C-alpha cells in the first residue's frame, strides 16, 4: 500500500504544532516503515528458505524418475538462476504482489516475471501482457494455458499488514519520543532582573541557547560557561519509556506479521523454546498449503490429464526439518522392522544417499508381527 507523503505530512500539522521539520518527519516515516518492511521481509525469507530446501520429485507412469523436468526444477530453471534463487524470487513475488507469473521460453527455460498485466475472463482464457523480466519487456500476449499463474489469497496479505501498521506504527513512534523525552536532560535557567532588563537581552539569550546550551546538550561530557545574571540547574529524569518498551512494540509487529503469514511467532522472533513444535506447525499451516498451491499449478499446466496416468511432480517437504540421527534411531528401527519402509526410503528421509544393493530396496519385518487371525487362533488354543 503506497503512502501519500503530502497527506501524511498534513496529518502531522495541528494547532499545537503548526510548523514541522520536513527532514525530521520524513526520517521518522522512513524508520517507522523500516520496522514493517523488516518484519515482512523476514517472513518471506523464512518461507523462501524452507521452500528452497524442498526437492521437487518427478514421476512418470507412477514411478519416480530424474529427467529434464527434475533438472529444471531442482538444479537450473534457466541459464542465469539456480533453483534456490528461482524459487526465492517466486515466493517473494507471491507475497509482495499476491500473485506471480512464470513463463516458459522457446528454449524451455523458466522465468519469474517482475511485473505483468492480467486481463481476467470468466468464459475464456485469461490473457497476460506487458510481461517484464529483468528490464526486458516481452511483447507477446500470453494465454492462461501458456503460463503458470499463481495467486496466494483472495486478499493481499501485504495490504492487510500495511493497514494494521498504519495505527500500530504510531504507537512505536510515541514510545520512541517518550524514551527520548524521558532520557533527556531537564533543567531550569535562572535569569536575574538585571540581565533580563538589558536592551540586547533577547539577542543575548538566543545566542546563548544556540552557541552554549545546544552544544552542551549534544555533548557526552561538557562544561557550560555562563555570564553574570544566568545560572542553570539540570538533571536527568530517567523516567518514561525504556528501550525494552520500544523493542516490545517492535516485536508485536513481528508477531502480527508472522500470524498473517502463517508462521509461528517464535520463528520470526528467533526464539529457541519449543522450536520443534513451532516447525511442525510451520510445516502444517504455512509450507504444506503453500507448496500445494505451487504443485497444483505446475501439474495442471505441465501434465494436464497425464496426471491420471501417473505423470506429475510432487514437492517433498520432509527435507526442511533437520533430523538428528541419534534421536530418531529407535523410530528408524520401528519403521524398517514393521515393513512399512525399506532402508533406502529411510536413508532418503534422513538426507543420505541411497544404496544400490538389492537388500536396501527390500522390505523387512521382524517376527514380532503376525496376522490378527493367527494371533486369535493362538489365544483360543491356550
């Protein structure tokens, strides 16, 4: 959501504050917006890094294969970008603009558009024009079937966060000003009747404030020279807001942004408590729905009804979460011993290379398992 600078400056003028310092006000506006942008970009980076760790698996006739499609999506979508850079840009465009467009060139390269115009239709294909990628404008008119078009949500998340911050940003600015006011020095300047009665009193006082008091307040350590008829008594109050109060309000912006993006707040704040549970929630409520959105569009545009014959891509999110082998050793034993997974299945999950031996592809089961009817027969015999 763009900010109208003129309207914002007008809102800062009031009967009690008829004059404003434009340079100061613009600096405060920029620093205030930086908090919101930092929170939003932090959320985008967390999501893009998670998505970049996923492997995009490709299948043909129901069997996993590694061919041109696998190479494009996992290694090099185009001559200038790796798959991680490509996916990070796709995530960034989706959250920044609530939509993203991927086109395929005549040389089968995939490119994420920086900007484009979409003309939506109900009974015929949507049309995309004015596609710009890296300062190059593509003159061609694309139809919906020619491109991959992703839309994040009905309402733009960034706009919602901007609207929330319009009001909350004022609280942060108030806290900053209260801190400066409380941490600053207060004092009383006593002026004798003789000094105030001199003809050049106003000029002398003005010069004293500018040339003596101003440097004195700005310096870490200083001596304040005063002439006859003037005496100053000052002290630091130490009252008002603290830096912790300001940080708490900035943290609130991160928390609200995280919730809007489906990210557990502890991950946005960098806290380590209950990280494992937070990552599970992150995968369930943020990443899994997001990669479903991505994979559905890729599948319907790349494979169409061949999906019914077992040709499709699948984004594997199991690689996002770090696995400590020692902590899951017992679980690995159970998974293999129950016959549910083979050894190569488990090695893939924990990030190890598959073994080419046939025994690593077989399913094993311990003798502790038996059929229900066999167990019941044994009980009757007893």
